[in-house]
């Protein structure tokens, strides 16, 4: 902890210009990570000291004294870090900007990866789900618009009239940020077009399957109609045939009656 305190105190000369702020940002970022580990270790030591003091009452005073030294050193380290951060002033604002820039560029890379997905739908519900996910990404990009504009404006302010190498590097990062932002918009539109086409194609396949089912049903129905017509025709033919037979029999009866009558009238009285 004493070493970390010296590291923090050694940054007193930094933060007067952008190069100093960048160097300070790197040192403090590493120190903050170390402080998190130290805080966890101090907590462990406190629990161990309390357990030892309870188990060894005769040595409790010495154990507690040693624990107070550790805790005092920890509080001094935190206080030194806090004073250094508070004394930064404008440098603190620049540190926040650099952190925000790092976070935004990381988000931009993740979002570009998500938008560049080549996943395609195999069904209409999948197409609708992918479109919904893509629309959600659009909403996320729109919400990030204000943060992008803020970072660009602040970055231009920070790098204005600066010629040191660190400033030039930061300006390059800002240009890359602008290029990546514009590319993200083009990537989203391209993906949206492909998903819309895939959605239309899946809708067409669904409609085609439905139409095929309807046509198949109609063919089955129509396949049964000729047999009924044939049956009706056959029935009509049987009726006609029966009528013809009955008519023939009637005529034969009439002829037979006439013949009988003729024979009867022809007999001599």
C-alpha cells in the first residue's frame, strides 16, 4: 500500500496537458484496479485478525494493533487517491472523456458484429423474429446518437490547436469513430434489406403451401364428381331401358289384344 501511495503521489506533475492526461489516465486506471484487489485483501485480513484475536486473547492487543496499521495504511491510500482525482480539475473531465470514448468504441464494435450477422431464416416466424431483433438494434443505435455527438464535439474541443503525438493519435481515434458510425448505418440498412427479402420469400413459401393445399383439396373433390355423374347417367339409362321395355310390352299387349279381337270377330256366328 505504501508503494501504491508513492505511485499516486508521483502523478502530481501530470495532467497539465493532453499528453499528461493520457499518461495519468493509464496510471490511475491501473492503480484503481490495484485498489480493488487491495480492498478485498484488507477485508480478508480484518476477518482473519478478528478470528485470531478471539482465539488467542493473550495476543489480541498485538493483533489488533497490527490490524489498525493495515487499516490506517488503506485509508491513507484511499485518501491520497481521492485527493489526486479531485485535484485533476479539467484533467478529470478529460479522463471521463477517454473512458467514455473507450466504452463507446467497444459498443460500436459489438454492434457492428451483431449487424453483420449472416444468419438467415428458415421459416416465416424466424424471419419475423430476426426482423424484430434487427429493429431493436436500430433503436439501440438511435439512443446512442446523442452520446456519439457528445463525444465528437468534446473530442474536437480537446484536440483543437494541439500538435503533440498523443493528440494526433486521439484525433485519429475520433476519425475512426466517425467512420465506424457511418459504416454501422450502412450495414444496418443492408441487413434490413436482406431480412426484408427473406421475410417476403418465407411469406411466399407459406402462401404457396396454403394454395397447394387448397388445390389438392379441390382436386380430390372434383375426382369424386365424375363417378356420381356416371352413376346418375347409369340410373337414367336403366330407367329409360325399363321404360322402353314397359312400352314394348304394352305395345305387344295391344297387338295381342287386336289379334285376339280379330280372331274373335272372325269366327262365324
